[in-house]
């Protein structure tokens, strides 16, 4: 808890670049990934000591600045992680200020071993860590007070940033900070009993609300630095294309354009325009006359890919799960066999804030500003491009306008582009911006998938055999994550949600094909669950309908007996929807879906009607088991809003398609996200009471909403919907 | 390049910009007022919403040459506007924001709605905010907050 | 007395000739008029079809919808961002036509513009609820119905086609966001006005 003069805005960033010596130079994979711990599923994270002074700064005015070790991009960690620490610290919550930590070793995710946000793991992985930080700091403050007063620490208690000693003695944390900082950090500290929580488990409003409502909060795109220039890049129309030549006379004639030059990209080459202002840069970029060499790279084409994918889905892939008798399905009479084929298109994440990164290169050092979900990797990438050691590069984490996975990119392509440009403009900060068109057309999509499922329906209406083939690009093949996620030739992210199902399905086989396609792909909020949950939950519903069994009852019967969280969520949903589920008007229908992802179980029921040829969601009820709900207000927010994000999959124009290698959509007019009329009008969220370790809520809302809506639609129209997006009903 | 005399949040501002520059970028880069956001540039998302002569306007699509003397009001002025303040307070009370990037535009549209229709119905809300994108999906709480602000203003 | 009878006969023949000639002349004039009015009717209807071809072209019909939304583009898809008609055909408080459409085209950003940009009232819908253009006869009746067309008579309609800002816009529709020019109606403005004039002079006939 170092004391700082009043006019400093926070820590000296350099003080926290405790990048290990081994990190200097060398390969990405070995440096930052604690691969051993990541590969050991289900193990407790290795014990690490996190220095409190990297996380907590108690200022002389008693304000407490808490560093958040991952990006805030809407999910609320900017509030919840400080909340956890502040509770154990017994800090005055009104005096807490949260900051997004820069890139540094000490801020790595305790489980993943790299600084990142993803896998809905923020609270799950840092809950214990932030509790300990708060508890240890409190212990040090108490020890300092006890020392000063010559009493025993047991005689002291803490509340709202004040230590209270015997005989009415008090001392503010600010007064004790310096003395406390000189003490050794204890190896352990007593953590609170849940009954002692003052913040954890309570609905706590966000710290960043007001500044996001009055225009004062600065996102990465809002950054303004002296002498800063703006860059916009012309990317090849086909992924991996290269610049053959270009004419820039028209571009350069635009006022404010400074430089136009070819740059290498993650794949292929492009042309960068640097100007004084964004509008000039974009106009100039659009007026470049570029001759592209598009030879030697695949021209991905959606209709050709569908043909190929559907063919592949009819052949066995690499086996992911094989339980029971693989041949059982072949013995099933055709009349008792349900065969279903599904299609899922490419999806863009399209976070509201267009991608951007600012870099200033000064020769022997550099500074980066980015709303990054992957600070460790992006930091390394920029250093590499600039020929610097990581400790020569300061990497600031900016508040981000959404991400959904789009800001967690293994090849750090946006940061690399920015660094390449900044290197050429040494001494001048350069803000690289990807206009919305670049975002929609620029790749890194949720891959397209085809599924083919054959189900044997037993005499009791339950599945007697299940053969499932999934086709879709691997997210990690050829990357440092491959070793961890690819088993037996199957990318785990392709099959998650099906292979790990908690339904007790006998003779169950899941196999997958991971074709290579020249379209960059990426994890899209809830990843494999986006399509797998849709397939599973619509098929289960179809089976329930065939068996003439209630949707909830059928699932209850089919679930494994030890699927505790799923059963709990389902029971709670049953209870909370009893009042309306069977009392809907004639032209309404209810749809149910149940899914567990990232450790959290979610049950969802929707009440829909058809309005202007689209599903109108009057109400959604959600029951969730996420272990201990650290901030129930935040959990509720994630589910109310996450459902709307999930509806992206159903939008009539919710698909990215390619023709002869070129993306056909251009902007939100062609790739259309959900608007308010597409979202549920009301969502009530119910949390299963739990004291288990907290699990995530960032992604779990997404997989359930599309199947729930489509299951309701099926009741209204009698049709089954297996090809997304939902162009017509 | 041309020089324009603007009225922004009640103050006179002189800017020099290419006539084709959208009002959005004049606000953000010439006047350094970054509260108004760039989301799409083709008026499909509403993040850029300001008020021009009292009309909710998508500043990404209006070139500076077409603004003239009409008063421009941005999110930065909502704090001092009674309706603006009520909307912001309701937004905070209902914990509406997630990433927050779209919220300047949402609030500007909500203010325009409440000024014209102090007691909006669900349908009124849905129509006036119907063209604003929130990728995080905070639509449910936006509805609640508008109703709350309407109550507070009554 | 023989002399007077001859005079009377001459006068009688003369009067008979004149009246016959008069009757014949009247008949011919009548037939000519009738023949002439048949030609005008056909010409007027032909002129109307030319007018109809412009009215149902995208630049015009996109704002003459039967629904609560405008259309855009040559493929006449529903307008982006869920913009809707509103109670006065100008949108709603948070999302007006004027939210984007200014007094003139914004070519640098792709938003078309013109004075008082708004949707044609529902009384001037030229499509059905499935976005299909109405038949020529239906549109013609609608356009000439003074209880629906702001009480415009023939000359009033002609003046509207000649001078109304939003009509003129169709021939100066500006650039799309992608930089390409919007397509024009099938006739030039002067051809459109000339056809309107012929139709008005024929008495604004409508097909059956």
C-alpha cells in the first residue's frame, strides 16, 4: 500500500511490470501459459502469493483503489472483484475506486496462468484470490494498529476502513497504510464466514454506472493523446490476399492524410492509411485503388461449404465420446429412428465499440492502450513486432465496449497491425481503428457448423441410442492452445454441450470433423454451446413431444441422477413458471430449455407469440445455479441481458455468408443484431440458493434462449427449425 | 476544409473541418467531446444520437455542412437537463449499463421520448428506442428505467 | 301570280339547303367531337400508365407504403433500424425521419434528404400490406380521389408533380452509403411532367 502524492492518478505502471526474466524473448507458448495447471482439469489452482500492493492502494484521503486483473467489457468484474476484496478488507465501499490493471505477471488468471478474461472464469478463478488479498491486507492493517497501540490484534476489529481498538481507539486505514506496508505479507489470513459478508452475496450496484451514463467514461476508442494520428487499414477482400500494387493519389488528396503504406497482416498484406482524424483516414482508405493478388488462398464459399459439411456429417468423424454399443443405432428400426440435420452459419461478435488499439513506439520503449481480453498475449505480440522486451512495453487495459470473445485473439492481429504502423511512425501515438465494415467483414467468426443426429427412440419414448456427428472448424488447431483442447483429433470446443451432456443417454456416440477453411474463427460467447445446446435442447423437446410427455418432466426423467445443478435449476424453473406456463392465451406458447455451461446450470422458459412474422417474447423466466451468487444484481443483469445477446442467432439477417471468398455482409444493415423489439419484454431471474464455489454467468445465459424460443415456435407452427438463422417462421 | 459556427450545448463553437465530415466526428475529434459514440456510421445503431434543434438525430449520418445554426445538444449536457438528469438517475438506480458503449445514444433517445411523451407506454418505448442497438442486451432494464424516470418526473 | 310561286319555291329550296347543310354541319361537328374525345381518352390512359410507372418505381413507392414502415433500396426492403411511421408520418420522438434525413442529400454518408422528409400518408398508399404495388386502376383512383389527395384537382396534381420538393428528389436521389448512385425513375422529370399534363388534359382518366 504505497503512499502516493495526491496528483498521481494511480500506481506507477512500470512498478508492476514484474515480467519474469524467462519471458524476455523466446516462444509465446512456453512463457505465459501455465499449461500444466490448465491441463490438469478439476485441480485446485497452484498456490501463489499475490502481493497486496499490486492490487490495493490506500490513498491518504482514505480512498482505496483496487486493481481489477481482467478486462471490464460489460460483465461487471469492475465492480464484483473489488467487492470481494473490499468485503474481506472491511473497506468503506463508498470509498472504493476500481481500475483495470495493466498487463503484468501478477495479474494473470490464477487458473489459466495468463492475464485474460474468458470462459466465464473471472469470479470463479479470482474469488479466492481476491478474498485472500483483502483478508491479508486487513490483517496487516490490524497488526500495524495493534503494534501502535501495544495491544493484541485480537482486541481489534475493523469496519468501513477503520480499525477499532480497545478503549475507543480508532485509526483510519489511510493512517496505518504506510506502517502496514512495511510488514511482511502473511502466508494465510482468516477468511470471513458467509454470515459475516457485508457485500458478497448482496445486490451491489455497479461502480461504473454514472460515468457510462454521462459520457465521461473513456473507452479505448475515445483515447486522445497529444500529436496522435489515426490509422485505418485496407484489408484484402479474401482472407490471406496480398497487395499487388496500389494507387493512392485520390487518397492522399484528402486533407489530413499523412502516410499510406503497405503492411503485413496476420495473414497476407494490406494498406495502412494514417491521417490526423478518423474521417479523413476512412475516406482515404475507401478511395485507395488496390490491386489484390488473391491467388493461392482458398476462396471460401458458404454454399460450397454447406455441401461439403453436410456430406462430412454423414460420415463418422474422430470420436469424442463413445458410450455403450456404437452399433446399437444401426439396429433400430427406421420407424423408431429420429434423424435430424442442423445448420449454423458464421456469426460475427460485433461488439458495440469498434476494435481499436493505440500504440506509441519510442525506440527503446513503447506504450499500448487496448481494451484487451488477452493482455498477456497482446502485450507479447506488440513487444515482438517492435523488437522490444516485454518489460520495455507498458500495456494499459482500457474499458471496452463489449467483447463476447472478439477481444481475445490468439494471433493478436489488431495489436500487431497497430504496432506495425506505430513502428513506422516512431514517436507518434497511432490509434488503429477497425470501422464497423471491417468488423463485419474481417473474420474471426463463430464457425459455421453442420450436425447430423440419429436417435433411436425406445418404447418408453426415451432415447435408446444416439449417434451425433458435428462438423466445424477448430478454434485452436495450430495454436498454443491445441495441446490442451484437441484430443483424438477433436477440438473440445466443437463438441462441448453435447459430448459432456448430463442427459443419461445410452449407446451414445459423438464424433466430429474439424475441416480447415480459409476463414479465421474465434470463440463467440459460450463457444461450442451456442450450437450444441440448440441441437440438444430442440431434440430433447422433440422427443418429449413424440412421447407426449411434458417438457420439464421428460428432462427430469432423462437427466443423470447426480446432475445436481441442472436438477436444481429445473425444479426452480418449474416452481416459478407454474403460475403462468399453462395459462397462456390461445396464440401464445411456452418453450423450455435447460443447459449447463462453464459450471453453471440454467433453466429457461419463454412465453412467445408470433407478431409480424417474428417471435415476440413476452416473458422469460430463468432459474440458475451458479454456486454462490457473489453479486445477485449482476447475476440478474447478466441473465436478463445475456438472453438478448443469445437471440443474435435467431435474427433474420443474423448470418455471415461468403461468396467466392468475399463476405457478403457489410454493416448492421446486412448483419443485423437484436433490437429492443426482438428482446424479451420482461425477464425474471431466480437464483438457486447455494454456498458452493461461484461459477460464471457471462456465457451461461446464451445457449438456452434460442432453443427455448424455437421450442415454443414449434408448438405454434408445428414446424421444427433446424437451420439458423431464423429467416422465416 | 471550411469553418463552421456551431451551437453546442448552449455554447458557440467554431470548427474547421471538411464539409463532408459527419457531425459525430466533429464533436469527437474537433471538440474532443467523446460522449457521443461511433457504432456503425450508417445510422443503424443509434450510438451517435444527439439532439439537433430538439430532434433526436443520428450524428454519424449528418455532414457538418448541413447542421447550420441549429442548436446541438449532446450527452454531456444531460446532467444539467431535468429530464436528462432523471433519466441518468433512473439508469443508475436500475443498474442498466453493462459495457455502456451504447448508453449515451439510448439515453438521448429516452430523453427525446420523455420530453414528447411524459408517460410513455411499452409500445411508445419500443418504438422510440426501436433503432438503438445494445449488444450486451440491456433492453429489459432500459424499459424499466424509462418507466422509472417517467414516474420520477411526474 | 306565276312569278311569286317561283320565288317562294326558290326561297324554300334555299332554306331547305341551308338547314340541311346546317344539320349536316352539326352532325359532322358532333362526330368530330366524339371522335376527338375518343382519341383523348386513349391518350390520357396511355399517359397515365407512364405516370404510374414512375409512381411505382422505388424512389417514389418506397415512401408510399401501406404499412407502418418505409422501404429503401431498389429491392424495396424494409428500412433499416426499425424506423416506423408514427402518428404524423414523421416517425416517433426517439426516431424521426428527421433523425437522419436532412434538407438535402448527404452524399458523404449516404443519407438521402429533401425538404420535410416524411412518409406519404396512408391515404396515399400505393402498395398492399405485403409490400406489393397496387394495380394501376387502384392507384389512379386513389390519386384522383380529392378526399384522399389533399383536395388536389388535375392542375393541382400537375403542379405537385412539377414542383413538390420530395417529388423532385426522386431525380436527384444522391449516393448510397457504399458510394454508388441511387437509380432514377424510368422517365426523366420533364417526361414525367409531360405525361402528367397529357393525362390531366384528358381529364385524368383511370383504367377500369
